[in-house]
């Protein structure tokens, strides 16, 4: 996955377009970095990415 598979978006913008944001994450694998005042607050990732990350950390 490349840096182009990431999208930075303000929390308010993401809230206003939540259905589209979720679809891009789930269907296209785009990681969405949610920001407030240009500072990262959270990251939205696909369920598959999340499960791979948990497995890599040795979590069930």
C-alpha cells in the first residue's frame, strides 16, 4: 500500500460524508487519517487491515 492509499480529512468533513468515507475505507482499502486543526486524531482502516495489525502484534 502506498502513501496515495491514505487520505487526510478533518473530523467535521468526515462526519458530513461518513457513508462515503466508510465505503472508501472498506472497499478500496484507503486509510483515512482524521484530523482536527491539522493534527491527527484517529485513523480509520479496513477490517482486514485491522485484523492483520492485531495478528502482527500477537493479539487475538
